C-alpha cells in the first residue's frame, strides 16, 4: 500500500502536524504487510507463531483467534496519565476534534489493520467521531465517520467485531448512564445506544458490547441499588427490543469489571453478571465479554472467569490484555505471557469463541510513543495467542490434562455416583449407604505439581 500521508488528507495538515510529520513522515511509511516467517525469524516485524492459514483442530488460526484491534487504545490513546499529558506521536492526527480529522484517522486505522493482517476491529461511538453541540449534531458527526468506516470495510474486507457506546467519559455520566439517578441521563444514554446499535448494524457488527463504565457507585450511602439495577435491566431489555426491531442479530455482550472508575461496578465479575442476567430474564440475549485485567482486578484468574462463563453457556468474547503483578490497577498491557495465553486458549477451544473474538483491549505504554510501537505491541500479542493456541491444542490432542481430571472424578462414575448425579438419592439413602460402608474409600492425589510439569512439557514441545 502507498504510504504517503497525502492519501489521508481531506484537508491540509495544520502546522503542528507538519512539524510532527518531519519526525515520522507518514502513517506507517516503512512498514509492509506483516507476514508469518516462523519461530526461527528474528525479524521484529514478522509473525513467529501466527500463521493465519495454519490448521489447528480443523480450523485455521485466523478462524480460531478472530484478532481484533481496538480503536480507542490504538487510535485515540494519547499516553496521558494522572501525572502528565499525552506523549504519543501520531503524525496523521491534527490533534483537533474535527470530523475531517476523525475521517482521516479512520483511513489510517484501516491501513494499520491491513498491514497487521487482522480480520476485525472494535470501537466506541465516541472513539471514532467527536461529540457535537447537541445529540443530533453528534449523531451527524458519527454518520459522517461511519461513511468512511463502511467504505474502508468494503475496500479492505476488515470487519467489525463489535460496537459499543461510550457512556462514561462525558461529565453528564458522572452518576452512571442506565443507572444514573438523573432520568434525563438514562434517556440520553438510551438514545445513544439506539444510535450505536443502528451504526453497528449498518457496519455488519457481529456483536454489541455493554461495559458499565460508571454503572456502579462511589458511596453506598447515596445509592438505591435495587432501583439502579432495575433500571439497568430495563435498559438492556430496551436494547434487545430495538435490535429485534431493526433486525440486528449480533450477540449482546456484557463486560464484567469490578471497579475503576467506580469503587464498585455492578457487573463486577462473571458470576455477578450471570446472576443479574438470570434475575432479570436476560440470559437468552446476553453473553459475556471477559477481559483479563478485569478478571485479575476481581481477584480471579482469566481461566476462572472464562470457565465460569463457559460452563453456563455465557462465554461470548474476550478482551485480551494483562495487568502488572506489582500494580493493582487496570494497566491494559499487551499480553505476552505464554502461560496466560495457553490457559485462555484451553478454555476457548473447549467452548468456542465465534462470533466473539480476541480483542486487544490493550494500550502501548506512555513511553512507547512511536507509531512503530503499535506494530510491535500487536505482533507480540498475536504471536503469544497463536503460540498459546498451539500449546493448548497439543495438550488437548493428548488429553494430557483431561485424563487426570477424568481419573480424579472417577468415583462419580460408580453406581453410587451415578445415582446421586441423576437425582435418585436423598439424605436418607445416602445415610443408609454410609452406615453400611462405615468409612470413605481413600482419596486420590490432586497431582497439581504433575499437572504444572505437564503444561511446562507442552510449552517446550508445541
Ligand atoms: C474499560 C474497558 C472498555 C470496554 C469497552 O476497562 O475494558 O474499554 O472494553 O467499553
Ligand atoms: Co474491555
């Protein structure tokens, strides 16, 4: 692809950008499409493990992994933190909130998706287009950028994994959106979701995500929790009804997170989300989008959250990232740990992922400010997942973990175990059984260390 900045210019660049452009002259001028070169390659701009066409368990890696770039971190993150402003050099971006700049940025994003060879992207409404002075102006801005997204999707074949509405950044959402104490804010949020659903539908989005950014509380003293949760459920039912009305058949997803920005978020973990969905008769319409760093903030492992959702038919998609062991907040780092990706893929292979995907809800560090770092970050994440996929598939092929689990629970395959599992025993019958038997038969070893060694063995060979 041509790599001249000019191809993105609807408008002349302003002075600031021209100056920045001297540093890095175009979007990604020196980068060709990233290709698979194999594990021996030391080319930092090649995949060592991700070979999109390689078959694993009867499907290509591309079909299994459904890699997704997220627009907000990769194209909107500035590198700002609570102690300092932005650091990112993004020569294509004129730093304004103009619609023209947003449209140019969208074209750059597609150059990135194509060069990285990812099949999907995901966005919030407000990542892609600026807010206007009124809701109707904001909607018009969004439409103007969605025109470009649609055009670029058609040109490149890159698809939308999911859309979502940002209902947490604007000050109006200080008390939440669907759970706000202000009925006008609920109303605004409903209008925003209606539009976001229309746009997601127009772009052929395969899912629609709700992350309850401020759906929770800072103080339980001032919170009517029951009323807020009732409102949240009503809001979701409205979204389901409207999706039916417009013919949107994508999967609805809720993304659990326990805290940040609020002290307590209602969607705190997979268990809380599934309980909420059941209590409000939403199980048929929603699954979960499980995010690694959210799982760890909730005090769980990613594997736990995935398994908990998966075993109840509630695993929809994943936001792939990682936290930092030494920091207790949502650092949203790119995942590079093979143990993490292997564990994740073990569960995803078991339950399946489509129409979900592996969305890199991850951002480069503030110090990694060059456009090139965006490539390194995604290549590392994609390779780590491809490697995790291969290791998990090898473990599954040999039933290396499964055999130990089957053996561990084998007592349940006995006549007694089967009678309990099929519901034909009560406390009286069980008492009679144990009175007759007198004592339990011996326990089996849990073999935890052996299992950890087995995983290491597959790390070495896969
Ligand atoms: C925030 C987060 C969001 C959601 C989409 O922690 O993960 O980016 O994924 O709103
Ligand atoms: Co996320």
